[in-house]
C-alpha cells in the first residue's frame, strides 16, 4: 500500500489541531493557576479524632499518630493536623511528642510539628526526660528528629538548652548545638 498526501492529510491535520490546542491551553493559563485552584478548593478530606497506627515488619506497633483534626490538601502531597501526638513505642521505651499543629507528608515519612512542641521520654528505672521547642521535624520510621529552633531538655532537676538539636531514638542520643547551656544540680545523699 502506498501512502499518499491524500491519505496522510487527516493525520497531519489532527496533529496540528492537537498541538494548537496544547499551545493555546498553555498560553492562556496564568502563572500558578493549577496551585491556586487546588488551594481555593480547600481540603478534599477532613477527619475528626484521627488515630493511625503504623506497625513494624513483625506486626508490632511501631508508632501511633493521633490528632484532633486532619485536613488533606489535594495536590500538595501532605495533610495538616491539629493538636497532633506522635507516640513512639519500642521495647520498654515510650516517647510522646505533641504540638499545636503538624504537616505530614502523604508517604508518612516526615512529620513537621509546630507550635509549643512538647516531648516526654520514659525508660523504666530512669528519670523521665522532657523536651520543649517551637518546632520539630520527626522521621518516625527511623526514630530520628531535628529542631532548628531553641530547645530545652530537662531530666531529674538538670536543664540543658541549645540553639538547635538532633535526636536519634534508636541509640538514645540527643545532640544540642549552637549556644549550649547546662545546669546540673549536685545531688546530696
């Protein structure tokens, strides 16, 4: 079969029309139109009294994430939480983190907590450790966290303050950086 211009004309005409439609759509769309439309829409899902449990590979609870309210924002790949609580559980360790709000990525790998962040870490036989900051980034799957705001840590009457902090819950290490101050009272027997 020989292809002639008469046979190819409909294909060429459709290709030109499709390209013209694509160009016209791009040329008439203003900058940021797609993002603005999704923000104007508002959340596509609202959940009140949310409770999520993530399990480890052995089927044991690894961490819990609770919130008074969750609003999923379409097209932004995250949800906004109100009054969230992250509760990490491993062996005898118990750690709770709470804040006024948080943004959670859709894959659940990162929780950005903000506003009056408070934490409490309990290990049997040891004094409870308390943590306070205005923000905290938590990676619950790997049990690590980071704060770029000033941090205060208290335990059994001792207080430590720093400009920033990193924490690794698996190894039980908290590192304060920047201008660090510590107050450790002497225990008398």
